[in-house]
C-alpha cells in the first residue's frame, strides 16, 4: 500500500512538472528572450502567442519553420506591426 501511494505521488509530480514547461528561445531582431507556452501548435500558417521578456505577450503569424542542428528557426510576422522577425528556439 505504501509503495502504491509513493508511486502515485511520483507520477503526479512528473505530470505537473511537465505541464509548466515552455519552449525557450530568442527574438533575433530585438535580442530579447522569448517563450512559447506548452500546448501551442507551431505550424506554418498558424498564429502563436509568444511571451517576450521586453514586450510581454505578443502574437505572431508563423511563415515558416526550419531546423538547424540543435535549434529551430521560426520566420514569423508580428500581427500588431506587420514586421517580420526570426524566432530562434532551443531544439532540445
């Protein structure tokens, strides 16, 4: 019974811990740190919400996605300004 309770605690903690993860990266235009929250579908043609350490939450239209070694480059357009930018995301 004790083993079952401990296993339940470990499984719950691992599930809760993974839900808080985000995809970290850098806006190469501004140099600011960014995060894409878990659960967002990042695909060409979709709009994503990004947390920018300098500007807060922003929305971008995804133009293209490319993997380069251990990083992923997202070419995107700021929905507010219409300006293009590159979001370089950690690939791991």
